């Protein structure tokens, strides 16, 4: 688990920094991915309306996840060391390598595993990957920042705190078993959260595509969740973004 946070991190400033960073991913979906979708297939509503609704919905969910993490993460020992340093107006250099190094060590092999998963995927997934590829920058921003704030900082933190609050005595350290349960649950939600997009892009889901979408995302969610727990939020962000980058580059060799 990462070291203890600096004292008196300004919560509102920390929440604002996390929210603004995560909104880059939300906006990238609206301006980079949705127009490509509109060129590939008919959309159920005007593009501008879908983009606006997407940004507003993401902004609200990210605000809730961000604030939940800011309030609850210190209670259960989770951290975002670089964002905390920036919010406290402290140099980030001391924390930088502690987040980047494990992110690189996890993200590079994870990108190669994702490439293998894609090549062994059901034919419908392989065909979709060849037909529609979201821009790399959008995947890195949305996956690396937005999803990590939502699923790890928000959901995993909230679930861990809930079990600690309900099942343990006040003042006790969080039991690792509860963190593991929250890690698995948030990773499963990570997989389930990809089903609506997969259903839309594939025109439906078969048992094989359903299993692949959930299983692949669950696998990587477990890795990113473990990094968040043991190293810090930014290490999970680096690993997630790097997974997309390495998968993209290796797929072109």
C-alpha cells in the first residue's frame, strides 16, 4: 500500500483536479469517437445531442466518483499520490517514479496480453476490431483516466469503505479480504460496463462475445485494481493507458 498521504490535503482542490483530469477522457469520447460512430452506422439521435448528453452524464458520474474517493479513500488507505501532491502544491517529483514504474511494469505486458486476447477473440470481435478502431488518444484518455477515476477511485473505494464501516469495529484497519472483494466487484462492473457499447457495435451479443467482453475486461480490471490498492491511483492510470498504447503499437508489427 502507498505511503501515508501528506497532512491536510485540500479536499476540494483534490476533487477538482481529479474531476478535470477525468473529463478529458469524457470529452475525447464525444469529439473523437462519437463522430466516427456516426460515420459508420446510423445513430438513434442527432450527433450533437448524443455528444452533449454523454458529456453531461459523464460529468455528473465523475463528480460523484471523485468526491466519494476524496472523502472515503483516506479512511481505507487508498491514495492518489501525484494528485494529492499537486493539490497540496508540493513537488510531484518525489512521488512520480513510485507511480510510473509499476505502471510501466504492468502496462507493457498487459498490452501484449490484450493483443493476444483480441486475436483469440470470437470472430465477431475480430471483425469489429478490423472495421472500427477508436482513436488511440481517446482510448488512452478515457481508459487511463476516466475509467480509473470511476471504477477504482469511486466504486472500489466506496465498496471497501462500506464493508469496513458495516463489518468492522471503529478504528480497526481495513481487512485485506474486504479490499479483495471490492477489487473483484469493481472489476466485474468494469466488464459489465462495456456490454452496452459492445451490443451496439456488434448489433447484439452471443454467449461467446458476452463471455469475452466480460472476461477480458475483468482480467485487466483486476490488474488495475491491484495497482490502485498496492501502489496508488496514478500507477493504475499509467498501466491502463499504456496497455492501449502497447496493444496498438504491437498490433502493427
